C-alpha cells in the first residue's frame, strides 16, 4: 500500500449557507429551536426564506467547513459531497477547489437543486440552522473512490450523513476501505438531535468502527443518554481510540483509553457568530494529528481554529489559520 | 397628480456580487486595473472566477446598494432591474424585498443568467470589479411602469445603465415620466471609465435632464476632462440643480447655483472594503433630501452611510443606518 499523500478526505452534505441576522422573536414566531439544525423540505425552506431578512451566501456544510480549515492550516485534503450543476453548486465547487481541496464528486445534472442551509444568527452569536438537503439525497456508495480513500491518513465523516437515504451506505463503504488500507476513520456527531435520530447506529459505530470521535457536550450526553458530562466521558473512554469532546467556553477534553487531556479554550477576539465552531475545532485537531503533533497541541490547534471562525460572520476561516497557528507557537 | 408615496425609485443593473479577498499580484497577473469596474464577457468571468479564491455572494449592483441604504434609513423605495429566474436572481429579488424595497420587474425566463460582479478586495480596502452583465442586457423601456415613477419624489439612475444596449431607453423614458409628473431626476456617474465611454451623453444629461448629480472626484474630472477638482466644481455649477461631489477621506461638496457646502468626512471605525461607499453616500443624501432635511444634513447622512459600509466586507449596510443616524443626531 502506498504512503498516504493526503492528510484527510472528508465526506459530507455539500451545502451553501444563507446567513441572515435574526432575532429571538423571529425564531419563536416560526417555531425554530435555537442552536439546532432542523431538516426542512423545499416548501418550508421557501417559506422561511421569504420571511427572513436579507442574507449573504457562502459555501458551508459541516465537513466542507472542516476541510476548508485543514486547507487554511496548510493541510492536504479532498472532499466528497453531492451538488447539482446549478449556480450554487458551481459556487460550492469553486470555493472548495479555490482553497486547495480536491473535489471531484460528479454533480447531479437533473433532480433536486444544490442544498441550502438557512442560518439565522441571533445577537447572542447563536446560529439556528434549517437545511434543505436537495442534491445531497443522491450521494451514494458509487461516489466513493477507493483510491482516494486509501490515499488519505484519515477519512472524516459527518454524522449528518445519516439524514439523506443513501449516504450512510457511502459512509460505511468509505470506512471499510479506510480500515482495510490501515487508515483511520473519524466521525463527528454533528448535532444532539441528529444523535437522537440515529443513536443506536452511532453507538455501534463509535464502539466498533470509529478511531477518532468528535462531539460536543450535548451530543455526547445524548449519545449515552446521560445528563452529566463526566458520566459521558467515562462511557466513551475505550470506545473510540480518541474521543475529542468540546465544551464551548469551558474548553475541550481529549479522552484516550488511559489518559485525559484538558485543553483550555483559545480566547476569541470577539464572538459574532458561532456557526462552524465545532467544524473548525475538528479541522485544527485533525491537521495536528495528521502532521505529527501530540494530542494536546492538536487540541490547541482545534481551539485556535474555532476561535477564529466565531470572531466573524460565516463558517469558514477569513484569516489564514497557518499564520495564526505560527504566531501562537503551535506550528 | 397624487402626492408621491415613495421617496425614491431606483433603476440599475441588478447584480449579485462575489466578494473575494485578493492581492496586488493577482490584479497585475490578470491585468486588472485597481479600483475600476471592467465589463467582462461570460468566458472571461468564468476564467477569472476559476483563478480567484473562495468567495462570498451577496446582492449588489450600484443602485441596488443605494436602495438598500435608503431602506436601512427608514425610507420608502422601489427598484427596477433585470434578473433571470435562476438561483442568483431569486437571491437578488429576495434580498431587495426582505429589506422592504418594492421590486416587481419581471425576471427573464430564458437567455442570459443573472448578472455577477467578481469583486477583488485588496488589503488596502480597494475593490476591483469585473461585471458580467448577463440578464441586465434585456432591461428595456417596457420595464418602466409610469405609475411607479410618478409615485416617487426622485427617480435615481446609475450611469452604468448606459452599458447594456437598451437600458438607456428605459433610463430616458423614466426621466421624462418623472419630469412630466413634477418629480426630480438624479444620476450617479458610477465610474470614471463609464464616463469615458459616454461622456457626450452624460454631459447632455447633466446640463439638460438631471436635477441631482452624484459623482466622485475622478468621475467629475473625467466628465469635464479637467485635472483640477475646483475646475470641475466650477464647470458643474449651474448644470444640475444640485451636484454632490465626493472625495473619499477629504469629505464631500454639495454645489448649487449659488452655494457650496463642504461636508466633512464621517470617520469610519475601520476601513475594510470600500465597495459601496459611493452608493451609500447617495442613499444617505437622497433619504435626507426626500425627508425634509437641508443639504448639509443630507450630506452628513451620506457620509455616515458611507462610513458604515466601508467598515465591513460587502456593499450593503450591516447595522441599521436609522439607528446610527439617530445616535449621530442627524434624525
């Protein structure tokens, strides 16, 4: 087997974000649960879009954001995800390639449009997401190129992939190819309600197929149906080889079979929009891990990347993370 | 004739911006002239887009930005401009309506796509614009609703309208309807190279058909082919009833037949991206003028609106201008 020439290949729902400043009143008037990702059909997406304010469009998707972060740190990555050959699909593909991430998944030439996520940002910097999956529902195992998976040290999968009907087959195929090639498999739990939807499958994955797990406090508590974070830490220990648990302003914890590393939060200049914080933490951590850094340094890179992305509007870095990491003495 | 119920109706090229951070090296490698708007065909737009970095999409267009500013100040406006019924056209229409601006121009159902402007923002906050006019080339006199023009105190036209082939007919039709109804006609010269392209027509318009003219220093100097700003001031005096001349950090001058008012610049918190500065100055001034403010206060409202828009990425206000203007004691 050849030496892997990529750090990470990511598989995710390829989504263009529509970012709109909003208010608590708007959320309650439209029965939207703050901080959560809700799946919406096209009619609901259109109705919400009509009701909401003027927005800005930017390429997004949880795993897409992570790959953008890895590229911003100087890492080598590829992305697998499904768009249509429409205007927003071309924007998504352009943005991925423009940051140096390989993206070769064939776009749909008919059927549903490129996925959109209507993201309402409230003054408390929380984001409330409404995703119309569109073309993502067509991602399937035929989109997984074995040679690409084999060429990466880590295959990174977002939990949201369990929402579209055939993507989990792609997910499982990729994980098997990666392991057969001696590579690592990483999973992000994505969202506590996503965990609710697929708890049994996620528990099985974490116990048997995932080497590096990412979850925030509410996701890991949801996975094990516990209320206390330390209970969740004890439950996850020894399941995934490495469990990376993020706790917003309380920092993060990296849990291995026999160790726990508590990583302090990297202070953000300001907190404007929390969209992408978890995605960028994963980016920093995976970049560190695939580039010879220890677990603590990898965690600090995650914290640094998260701090950058919450300091401005939008879910992808604006300042090159490599420069910030060098300045912080982490690279 | 009924009392006008709108402050301003604007007519312009309906464009979605693609904002990309860039460098002087990129500009010179691609033979782009800094600070200028260049018209590009679809092939050149695609080639530039492929070469440029990851971007953010936002509704723009010079006059569209002005109408957004008027709405942000609490003004009542309508917009006339041509999009296609594609994804970016829907984004443009949504954003216009979401800020409270009436927008009823029928979209194209076939033919060229919604216009895009690839805007390269260099670290000195200058923007270099490359416009693919797309659907804008189909704007024509049939898109001018006489009742709408009659219902507004001011009809505001961007000079860029002279670029697409039939829009100038729409422009002249609207100006005539406005004057026949006792309304005012306002023109922005848009860009010094735009003035170069249509100098004779613009001179005739300014001398005979325009009540309120907006131009920056290089545009007004280009109009009269003079090198000295004060020469240009003397030339424009008595042509348009009101000539509003902006000079970046040197403030602005409002010139009438018998008076000159020098308006100091409104200090921006920071200067990030100059895109939209002139458009927003026009917004503040026109809002003031149509809401009973004197020329000096109107100019200060223009300066305030311009200061907001250059303090962040993108060409439309992020903070409600009405709040800022109240805080500054201008409303």
